[in-house]
C-alpha cells in the first residue's frame, strides 16, 4: 500500500467518523482529531484494531501550536501520507442577520484553521516527495445558496487556496483532492451557527433525507485513492454544479426558490 497513514480532522462524528472506519478496515493507521477527546476515544473503541488509531484532539480555531501538533502526528506512526481536512462548522442564517463575529468565526475555523494545519504538515510531505490533501469542501464551495453566505464564502476560499497549492507543489508529488458533499445525513445542521452565533439545534429536512455518512466516506476514500482532483458527492443536488456552469442565469433563478433549510 502506497499510502498507509491518514490524519482525519472532525473525526468524532459524521463524515469524519465514517472515514475512520473506512480507512481503518483497509489497514491504514489513522490519526483522529477533533475538539472532543471523549468522542474520539469512543470512535477509537469502535474500531477493529485500536492499536492503529492515534487520538490527537485540538481546536481548529486555535492554530498557534499547529507546527507542534503536526510533529506529534508525524511521531505517532513515523510519517503521515494523507491529511483529510474534514473539521469545520456550518451556518444557517441570512447574511443581513449574521453578526460579523459569526462570519469571522466560520472563516477562522473552516478556512484559516484548515490552511494553517495544511501548511504545518506540508514541509513533511515535501521532504518525503509524497503527500495528499483531502479537503472536505461542500457543493456550496461551488455555488452560494441562501442561509449559508459565510459558510459558502469560506468553502469557496478553500478551493482557491488548494488549487494554488496543488499547482505550486506538483513537482514534489503533492496531491490535492477537493471533496464536495451535498446533503449528507449528519448533525451538521444541528450544530450550524445562526446569526447570533448560537447553534440551530434543528435537522434540515434535506439533510435528514440525505446520503448516509458511510456511503459518503466510501466515495471519498475511493476518490482519494484514485487521485481525483475533485469529487461531487450526493444525490440530484450535485447537478446544480453543472447547471450553474452551463446556464448561470437559470441557476440564479433556481437557487432563489430552493428550499435549503
């Protein structure tokens, strides 16, 4: 196996947790991270071989110590082959109702936290002439929708950053796979921030009917292992990417009326 150590953020629940099980059953060694140490320990306990799991909790919004964190991750199994940037927070509020500090928090976690961690591990990838970033964006990283202005902005920013990083480091054999899920049945909408920064505490109807995290994780793993540049994951909502690309005026009218929460 060419790539056998994967580091997954946001690994205590949802897509991240499902990814842990997918990679672990393929004999990868897995470093699992999120803010919730207890949640990570529960995930570790559910795996078939806990010796192949290393728990490394941290907060994406506190990136001052990420160089030290990357060193800990490398030391866990001797190296890191893949970093899957899955950790983040969503939003359910209109732009006009969203306080600027909430916009900043979403950007700090979803964008700055992700690129800070990626920059911390990048020298290790370059020194080995081998490394792969899996970046969990969203379909709204490809287009904006109501109630997700800041979230869409942060996800759009990730595409720009990692497209540039890929172009800068192709000679070093550094790969980037942008991952764009649609409606996946997780607690992402439950934990999404509203305009004043409080959690929504509601499950979106579309989310509730979405793809399972397990099916999503399988698609992500396959896309990373086959070296895809970008993966669109979900149901009929993925068609929106192509409609926007080919028929932007039609898409603008569709998204205005779309029931997105």
